[in-house]
């Protein structure tokens, strides 16, 4: 595991170098050196162009080769590490490659073309970390100019949540609390509207707090409903969620662990969200990964002009839990939570939706988790796509991405097949039996633990012998320590040849397959003058969760409504954390962005809790702005209900659909969370208004 350098000057220099693309304080070489380099590069370019003329017209893919890359002639999804996403359509099943693709073949080797993350820009070297840091730097620059330093009364504006009828609360629990957050405190919110050049896009920024942490795992839990809408929005195109200091500096983990940040959209919990593993390893962007944007040209439909209470109105809600993980007692630190919604008024954007697939949770398990074994074991879930479409794949934008608790997560695979078609059958499952501290397994705490056999070898053999095979693999996460063992270990050659055919997958660069950090070592700090800021004091030297990188095959992922898919993860406590007494309660959350084939009836944003087998019930939560409810309500008039759309055929007999409109969400939050301060303020405000 690598260590994070906590030398502030060195960190600032490294960030400058990555964002600016040049070395700090370095002299330019003499002019004659530059001239010589120019001549050499010109000669090289001429030779390369000559070679391209000879080899530029590549033969069209055969029908068999096309099928090996993507069943049914699906488009070949190419990822560019520029600020825009490039999709290349490869054939339509007849073996002929489009002429527009042939011209791009001339500028790439076949190996680079096959790479899902091949850079389309010379000199970029696939440095997604630098791209992500530039995006964050751009956001911070806009925020400084239009929020922090704005004149004429513009910039940050205090939001009177009580007067505006926005239900809100802040619950606190200190390091001695055994029941989480219970003490109610006041919550404030300030807001700033940022517009980018032209005024057709920008950010709506919300800052909540203040929170005072003293370490020892104190809890700070807050809820706001509804969150103000971005008034000019026609689409949502990204989000930022990050803890910040009093001065607005982005804070990482450590010191603050963002257990969850849910910016709900139309009642769906996990749409604009973040968790404890959102921050990336330093080389992949670090704190810049708190900011996610959709690939250029895409947006999630959202009407910022909708009014609360209107039929089918788009709305936002917010809840989060932040934990100060510094060692107790730590000097008190004041911090805030900053959330921001990136919006666009450009109505020509291609509409996209989000889909989050979770493992089915055990009853009574905290935060919808499933207990997994301490030793290596597999957990999986299955669900069905609701509409015809395809995944949007962009590594720099971190779509897809996968959420789990990284101290006991090892690897992930997502397949376009049912568990049964992959050989993952119910008879493999055993109830978890090795949990520490006498923790008992609940009703759905089952795993497949291939005891006595290497788990990767057992998985490869079982899928190799299955109906679907490795041809069904679409995306994966194989972090440091698991990547080489999977592709190159026993049975790895079978995976490569069956999945992609020649050239072998091993011809791609290691960075295209995996190998990144999901745990990053951070050294301890103390309360001496070496660390003058309170937020930088009393850090525990430990390995901390990092996002990891989801890779997807070059064939992309197309699907039809009703198609089965399966998300599989390998879990087990990492050796360096085995002595920390960690109870392994896991998520198996696969977050995707998808484009519907039908552009006039765009599929919904949704999340689904998927079971182990195809015979069990899937539970969907679907955007309240999509279809009509079963009883009452008139939004989206003229469209059918869920029952009418999904009652035909046997494939939907094991699915339930839940919706939550703005009024229902208010009632739900009112029941679930204490908010005496808000209630008292509303009573007082009503009394004053009656006097007037």
C-alpha cells in the first residue's frame, strides 16, 4: 500500500503539476534544444503517416469476430480521456465496419483500440487523476469568484428553511453514544447560484452546518426536504458532495468519513450520492472524486421550474451522515457539508437515467447491509433492466462505479446473465458462520465460501462450465492484489480467450484491467505545531477506503427490457486490517448511467434490491415522475401504470415497484426523524403570521 505525503508544500506542488500540466519552478530548455526536438518529432510524424497509409484500411470484422466482442452487434463503447465521451458504432451484425470508424483505426494500434480506456489525446497518458483534478479546480475557481468574492449582495445567501417550509433537522451523537445520533441541534443552510459562460449551465451550491467534531467517531446526521431546485435546470449533469472547512477547503477522509450522502431525486435514494469510498487514491484524483459529472452531451432530465405540489414535479431531498474519525480527544474542528448540483438549460442534451443495484439486505441489518464472511466468500444479486438501452461508460466520470466497504472487499464482476446461467446456484450458499464478537447472522446473511480452494480459481472454473460463460462479463473491478491472480492465474487463459478472443486480453496494458488501490495508507498526525489546522490533527495511521475503478469491456453493454443481469463480489477481511475487530456488514451497490433506446419515453432513474436467485422478489424504487401510480394521482397523464406495463409475461411476476412523490417524501421524513426545533419554529412563525 502506498502512503499519502502530508507535507503541505509538496502536496501543493504535485497538485499544481497535475492540474497545470507542467512542472513547478522549472526552467525552460534552451531554444536550440526545442528546435532539435521539433525536427525529430516532425520526422517521426512523417514516418508514422507513411505507415498509416500502408496499414490504414483494415479489413472489416468477420461475423464471428463481431460476436466475440459484443453479442448481437452491439456498439463498441470507446472511452476518451478528454472532456467528452466518444461512442463508436461497430457494425450492425453483418461484419462491415462503418467508414467513420475506419478513419479512426488509422490513428490507433489495434491494442489501443481494444482498450476501454485508450486515450484519444497524445500526451494525456490516460491520467484520469489529472482530468478529475482539473474539473475540481474549475469548480473551485467558479465558486471563489461567484460565491466567496461576489459583490453587490450576490454570492452566498442564507436560506430560511422554516419560513420556506423545508423540513430540516441535525442530530448529533458524541463518541460515547451507543445509539448513534440522538441529540438535536440547529442546522443552517446557505446557497449560491453559479453560472458558467453563456448562462446556460452552472452549479447550485448548498452549504450546511456548522458541525463541531472532536473525534472518536462522533456522528453528524442531517435531513432537508425539499432541497431548493436549480431554477434554470432542464437537465442535471453532475454533483459534488464534500466536507469543507470554515474557509471552504475540501476536506478528505481522514478526517471526515462520509458514511452516506443521499441527494434523492424524485424519491429515489441513490441518484446523486456519495459514500465512505467516494474519495479516490491519490494518483486517481484523491479528493477530486467528490465531484462527478456526466460525460459531455448527456444529462438527466429535471425541470427546475416545477413548483412544489404540482403533479409530477421533479424534486430533490437530502440526508447525510458524517463521522469524525480522528482519535479522541481531538481538538474541536468546525466543518460544513457542501453539496452542489450541476445543471444545464441546453435542451439538446441526450437524456440519461441512473440505475443502482444493491444486494438484498437482511431484515434489521443497519443501513440495508448484508453480513459477509470474514474469510474470502462471494456475494451476488440479480435484477432485470426496465427498458431497452445501453450503459454510458466513462472512466474519467466514474460511470459505472461500485460502492462497498473496502476493508473487506476484494473484487467485483457484472454479468449480462442470470445467476443460474453463470452456475451461481442456491445450493452453494451457506449462512455466515465466522463473524467476530458473537455477531449472529440474520435471515439473508448467506455467502458462497469455497473453503479449501482458491476462490478465484473456483469462480473461473464454475463460470467456464456455465451456460453463459465469460462471454457474459461486461464490467469488473479488480483492485491491487486481485488483478494478476485473476487474469493470469489458473484458468485465466480460458477467461481471456472466451471473453474477447485474439488478441489476448493480456496484450492490453495493466492499467486497462485493474490494479488500483482501494485501501490507501495514511500516516498518523498529532496536535503539535507541525499540523496547525485542527482538522489535520490526531489522524489515526491506518488504511482508508478509496473508490477503485470499474472497468468495462470494449463491447459496451446493450440490454432489452426484462434482460437479467448479475452483480457478483468477492469479500473477505484484508490482512492488514484483520486485527482491528471489523464486523463485515457489506453493500454490493453497482451504480450505472444508462441511455434509453426510446428517446420519447426515457426510462426512469431507479434502484433495486436484488436477491440471490431469479425466483425471488426484486424490489424496485422508481422515479415518481415516470409512470402513473396504481391508485389516485394524475401525473404523467396518458401513460400506463406499472402494473399495465409489467404485468404481461412471467418475467415480471417477482418484482415490486415503489414510488414516492414530494408529498409522500415529506410525510416519510416527518415520521422517521425527530425535528422538534423545526416544529417549534413553525408554530412560532404561524403565530406571528396570525398576528399580522
